[in-house]
């Protein structure tokens, strides 16, 4: 069960956590981005650079992933598609996207986009924190313990 990472907006500390986990658990982890990203050498870590363009990285993830894989993304529409295809999905803050919450997340995303377009909301999400990093690491560890058998 490989891990697929929407790496275009993935924070560096999360990439580092994922790389350490890939090596420790010997799980294939692929970072997909439309720009060059720095990753350590490992047979368990791959990078795939895709052309610039709307949803190109998202489409590559959807083409490659299978039921039971893990997808890491902040992109809520990508999360919804991956869940529909049977993936486990969580964001770089460690928040799980599930069948139970993805519709609400999509509705909130669309509402906030409308508010931003109308000039009603100008801020974005809070800054990435140490707590976010810990929550992600804990969520990843729980997923790995449930899904990956150590060699």
C-alpha cells in the first residue's frame, strides 16, 4: 500500500516526516509535483515531476493510486476523488478526510471560495505549527501501524 503525496504545497517538515517513515517502514512513497523538490536518496522514495497546469499533479495521483493507498493532500476535491476510489486521505496537518466528512469539507471550501471572490474573506489558514507537525506524524504512524507489515 503505497503513499502518494501531492507535493506542490506540502510543507517541508511534512516531506521530511514522510521520507523518514518511508525508509523506516520500507513503504513506497511517491512525491508528485510540478516543480523540482529535494528528497533524500532511497529505494522507497520516488519523485515524479509533472508539467505545469491545472490539476496535472492531481490527475497523475488519481491515475496511479489504488484502493487502500494513502494520499496526502490539502486539495479537497482531490481528497474527495481519492476517497471515492478507496484511498485513505489526510492533509499535512494530520486531519483525515473520510466518507463521513468530505461533503461538508467540499461545501465549506466552496463557500469560502465564494466569500473570498466577493471580498468578504481575505485571510487564509493559520500558520503551520509544531502541533500540526505532531498531529500529522501521529496520524501517519497510526496509519502505518494499521496498514504496513514490517519486513
